[in-house]
C-alpha cells in the first residue's frame, strides 16, 4: 500500500510540474497574442486614417467609351 501511495505521489508531483510548465507557456502565448492583436489594431487604425492618393483612384467620368460616343452622337 505504501509503495502504491509513493508511486501516486510521484505521479502527482509530475502532473503539478507539467501544469506549471504549461501555465507559464500559456501566459507567454497570451502575452504574444495580445501584442500581435495590439499591432494589428494599430495597423488597421493607420490604414483607416491614411488618405488615399488621388493617382490611385481612377476617374470613372473619363472612360474611353463615353468619349467615343460624344464624338459622333447623331450617326444613324
């Protein structure tokens, strides 16, 4: 009985150590996750506040098909 008790005690100690190791790892992963989330929010905020360059936005009023139609409007 004492031998079984000793074996169970050692298993319990091992489980406690493993739990502590996993808890520390989970805390580190949580910190990393929070830092990455914060960085992502900063990037989204910066992208939302950035004004788009006028050269990147096409002017739909200056399409080539509309200019062709205006050159010869009364042709049957």
